[in-house]
């Protein structure tokens, strides 16, 4: 097993490498770029522009920029010496040998053009709100999808099943952002103003989440702070849940139906087992096998899929950061986000496969 | 125990209370989108304690549905048991509550299915699957049930049962899995064992072993056996009595010797003729012309008439019932005078002995 | 073995007819496979409803702007300042937006044109690229197959929504054609995998071997012999791709990275709706969203129907 995991991780490296090249090419080949932000600033001269580009290394050819980002090139040197780190060893070697500290190979994701902050810490700061939102949504949606899917499968063609089918079709066709907007209109609009329209905390009461003053505030009145966050969570979590259970409940239903139609379920009934045992032991256990994989694969997309939800509900997480960075051509931040989400996809694939091997005795690696 | 082997086929010799299962006029219909399929359409038979009964027929003739009706394992809807009684040890199974029926399933009546590859749950160990029924029906502890599982695996000739019991189904061959199914069926000492095509999915060499095993355990435990198959050879080897089904009805019944050596019903005759035998080398195989009638559109008169080489006038209009025959062993106007028609054109004088001997050899 | 009984033959024919098997047997002379598929498709009621809805939307997209012209570059002069927009009324059945006070019905009708155009044409690009890549990989195998499938792996490992978003922002420039190309170029991978697997199985069949033995060119074998037999599952996937692309376009345009707002799409109409939440302009986002939902529902129903009609073996 561990051999298999290691092999899979090693296989993932070239894939991730390929991804960084593809995306770097897309990003930097594009017209415009970070200087577009100064387009409407009359005081920003051509000279300033050149200075800005040079400061961020944007004046270099794309391959050089990519190599700098990876940590193969040392931006402090010129000519062929760019490949040499401060100790005289090639720059791509580990920091302890080459003395190079910048670049992905040395664990550095660069600096955000927008904020001047290290990309890694910027992402880390946004990760917590995203995990709070996505985690809650994931748990609720899996539970609800399981309930709906299993119940609909057991009572196939019942009124409930038909309602679930309609709901799934509509939920599947419904764009996330539309649901989000309509929910805000409904619950935060002028009519029924009972839930906050966005953000993570009530600005009049609490410091912004994650700021220096937030945690002391949280420690001082934890109950108020938690209730505050929960209130802000309701709409975005509901949005994510509705959109995602549509597909998943159908998937669980058909998986459960398939299991219920299997010969071994008939065998279990023929043994005289109670319906409860037949359904929840024999059928459900098998029906969950494909579901486990499916959910595993969905987790990273929750990370990116929350882009819309976070934007609509001004949730200070990864998704909203993605939009901001895209809007302002903040290459280092985008590359960092992309790398982490891609790594999550690869990792989730692996975890899904491993989980599958654990829950299904037929699979061996 | 082996008293059951004494005199097969002689219903009259037996006291009535010796009847274990009595199926009377069972009708099981399926209501599907295109209409109603009368899968079982008035089937009656009985099985005495320790008796072995083979039910033979083409696929789709209703033999499996009969078995599933007895076990009440059909999904209702689309299935419907429209009428009939299934008396098991004096109780009508069709009138039992679901909970009472569960007590019967696996405990009094056990069933072996056709597909050993898919009939075991892939995610639980063999031991777990045998033990859960034992725990349920016999109230044994987990440990005792586990030991019982090992015992029954040993009884069906599985080597090293202590190790096998911890294995998953996918670690076993088809024949081995069918042995496990048999062990599972026997683990609660059922009074009736229903085997639905137990060897069809297996290799020929394994088939013989499994049949031998079923015969052996049936003999040892004294359970009655209802063997469902399309293979006359299997029946001839394993059971003493036989019922031939066609299109949801029993068309002929009797002891194996009677039915196979001197078949009455033209369908039985056709079935026997269609078995290849060594004496027929170089000849064309006899087949029954045509196909099973469309379940949505059963022919008027005898269901078999469109395929029957001997069909005459009453066959196209009147439906022969096995109950009306005397003795009630065949449903055919060749043997029972049809009301308003002359005596049967052909009697029972057809000699099929040489045909049947091909099976027995 | 015995003389035929009168009446037996009609029964068997009857049986076949009732079973529905006759579609193949008798139909061979009169119906080709597409006519047969249409017969099966017609039995799928929801698919017919979906087809009706889709045709309606397409008609609206083509004809609508002719009857209800909409000047995008002219900001309508409000008869009086109604900053918060106006709810649905007889004159404006879908209401008017806040801000520029546009008629929502006109926006939706004009949006239909762009959104459907993007959905269909990006699907077309995706299917062409996917089919070509999959055919080549599946037919030739070996190194070509390996390289192409690794590219597919990399593309599928991308967080696609994210990349499409970034690419649309960086390259799209609000240009409809560029957006279509971007969507097309990021939606061919599943089709290519499907095509490849179909090719792998079909190329081993006898008639392909025969075609090869006769000495037909690879191109002819691929396009005349294998591809037609692989068409059904590809068409089914393609229909679902339309729905996916319509939603994705709406998503990207809603975020402001897609089509320039002077060409309304069902996504970019909504971009500004969020700022009007405090004013309660529910009709502004509601109708474009419903248009998306109905279109996607319709396309999905059609996809289900096509699956049943073209690929009867596959189940849910």
C-alpha cells in the first residue's frame, strides 16, 4: 500500500509540473498584465511602468520568469550566471546547498503584486474561512444527499422519489450564483431582512475575521462570535448544499438502486434478515463504494467551486481571493492558488483511491 | 431420515400430515408497463417431508417465480400473488406477516440461487454471511455462530474452513462459492431446501460435484428438496419426482421414471428428444419448434398448441387443466377427453423409453 | 420435425411485433438507424418537452431581436428617475432593471442569442477537437495515444473552472468569439476519452479488419467506418456539454470576466444585480436565471432522450 501511495505521488509530480507550465504560459502570454491597474492613473508615466515591470521581473522573457518562479533561475544574477545560487551551486538545488531562497523549489510561492504579502501566507490566511464554509457545507450536503438518495431508492417511484427527481433536475440546472442572489434577495432584501447578505462577521460588532484584533475579541466573547459566524454561514452553506446535493443524491440513489437489485440482496432476504439489516448492512455498504470515490473527487472542487459562493456572499476565503487576483492580474497569487488547487485535485484522487481500497475488499494495490 | 427415500411418487401411501409444502392454484402476475404477465398461472403441487421434487422447464416458464413466490421474495409491485395458497406445515405462507415470514425464510425454507458469483455479498466475509443468519434464527452468540459457520463449511466439503471463513467471496472460485451458498442454506437446518438452477452457472465438472453434494446433504439432513432446473439430466440424477412446467403451468408430473421413460405430454417428449445422446451421433438434434408464447398474448386453448406436433381441434379452443386429468399427471387433450370432442387421437402408447435411456446412461 | 400447424407462424410474428423487436427485423427495409432513434426518442416524453423548450428558446433568440430591437449603445432615457428599477408590469412583463433601467424581457431575449450561440458553438469546437484527438489516439495507439492521453490527464487535473475563469479574463477581453474558443478548448477532454475507448473496441471488429485488408486509407477507415459507429455516445455527451457550457459561460460572465456587457448574456445581465439587493429588485436576476434553468433542463432532458434513443443498452 505505502509503495503504491509513493508511486502515485511520484507520478503526480510531472502532472503538476505540466500544469504549472500550461498555466504560466496562459497567464503571461496574455495582453494587459498587472500594469493595467494604472491605466486610469494619469500620474503613472511610461517610466514608472517600466520601473514597476522591472521590479516584479515582468520585463524578462516568459521562460525566464517561469524559471524564476520555479526557483531554477536566480533573479540576482545576469547572463548564464542566473542558474547559479549564492553559494556557487546550481540554483535549483535545495536551499541548504545553493543558498537560493526564492522560487517554488525552495518552498517559496513568491510575493503578491496586489498586497506585497507573501503568497503562501496570504493563501494560508484565506484558507481558514474557506475550510469553515466548505467543511460545513460538505458535511451537511453529504448527509442530506445520503438521506435523500437512500430514501428515494428504497421508496422508488414514490411521491418523495419523484419530488427528489424534480429537485435534482432543477438543482442541477440551477447556476450557483443565481441561487445565491435569489437567496440574498429573499432573506436579506428589504422584505424579510433576517440574515446578513454577506461577509463573515458583523462589521459593527466585531473586528474582521482573521485580523490581529479578531482573536482577542473571539476569546473575550466566544458565544457571540460563533453565533455571528453561524448567522453569516447559513445562506452560503445553503447555496452550496442545494447545488451539490442535486447531483449527489441522484448518484447515491442510482448506486443504492443498483445495490438493491443485486443477487446478494436477494440472498440476504432469503436468509430471513430484517429489511433494516438487508438495506443498511448489505445494500448500503455496497452502494457507498462508488459514492466514497465520487465525494473524494468533489472535495477539491468545493475549494474552487466556492469561488462563486464566496464572491456573492463576500466570504473572505480562497474563492474570493481568486477573483480578486484574476481581476488585477496578480500572477504570483494566481500561480500559488492554482498549484495548491491542482495539488488538492491530485491528492483527492489519491485519497479517493486509497479509501476505495480500504472499503472494498476486492481492491488490492 | 432416509425413510423419505422409501417410496417416491406414491402419494396415496402417505398420510396427509406428512405433506410439508402444499401449493394450491398459485397465480403470480407481473404488472408491467405493457400489460400483465401471468408468470405463474395456476400451479399446484405438494412436497412431502424429505421428498425431492424437480421442477423442469424452459427459461421463462415460471419455475423461478414459483420458488420466489414460496419464499415471498418478489417485489410487490410489480409482482402480485393474485390467488392461491402456499401451505407450509399447516400455515398459509401468503397470510403470514412479514415478520413471521422472515422467521420461515432461511430457517424453515432455505434457498440456493443460480449465480454463485453474485449471490454472496462482496464486502463481507464468508463467515460473517453464514453467521448472521445463524445468530438471527438460532439465537446463538457471535462466537457460537462463527463456529457453526465453520462446521457447515466443513459439511459441504470445504477444506481448511477455519481459514476460508475469514475470506471474502472474491477469493473463491464459482464452485467454492456455490458450496458456501449451500453451507449457508443448511446452517439453520431447514426443512425445505429450494435450489434454483444451482449448477447452471458452473463448469460441467463442478456441476456434477455440486449436484452430488446437494444430494448428499439432502440425504443427511432429511430436508425436502425442490430442485429447479432446465436440465433434464440434472433432474434424472438428483430427484425422485418431477413436475414439468410450460408457460406458467405444470403440464406433467410424476416420478422421474414415469415421466422420463414414458413422457405423456408432447412438450415433455420434445424436451427429452432435444437432449443429445450418443446414439444420435451424426443425426440432427431434435428441437421444439417455435418459441415460448408471448406472455402478453397467450394463445387461446392449450398454451403449447402452436408448437405441438400432435395438436388437434380441441387444443385450439380449450385449455387443458392438469387437475381435470385422471390421474392428475398430465394436462393434455391427448389423454383427457375434451368436452364435446371425440376421444384422444393418440393414446399413451408412444414409446419414449429409448429416448430417456439416453439421459440415464 | 413435424408439419407446420396452421396458426403457429402468425403467432410468432405477433410475438416479435409485441416485443418491439420488430423495429430491427421488419424496420430494416424502411427505416434507417436515425429514423429508428427518432422513434425511440419520441417515446421519451420529457425529452420531447425539452426539445420543445429548446426550439422555443432558439426561435426567440433568432426572431426575438428582430421584433424587439434593443439599442445597446443608447442608454434609455428614463421618463422619470426610477433608480431602483420597476417591478413587472403589463408594459414590461419582466420588469425593468435598476440603474440603467433596462427592460429585463429584452435583456433576456437578447441574452438568449449570445448564451445559446456560445453554448452550441463551444460544444461544437469541443466535440470536433475531442473526436479528432480521441480517434487518432484510439486508432493509432502506441506513442501517439500515450502522448495525447497524458495531455488529457494534465488538462483534467486542472481545476477547470478556475482556468477557464483566468483564461477568459486574460484572453477573452469580452470578445464572444474568443470566449467560445476558450470554452471549446477546455471542454474536449471527456469526449476524447470516450471516443478513444470507442475506437479501441471498434477497431478490433471484423468490418474494420476487412476494410484494412482491402487496403483503405487510415483516414477513410476512421471517418467512414469507425466514426459512424461511435457516433451515438458522442452525440449524447455533446448534448450534455451544451448545458455545461451555458452554465459555465453564465458563471464567468456573471463574475465580469466573460462577454462584454454590451452583448447581453444570461450571465452578464446579472453582474450588477447584486448591488441592487437592498432595493429589492428581485425581477432583475430572477428571469435571466430562470431562462438558464429552463434551457439547461431542456438540454438535459434531450440528452436523456438521446441516450435512450441512440444507446439503448446504457442505463441510468
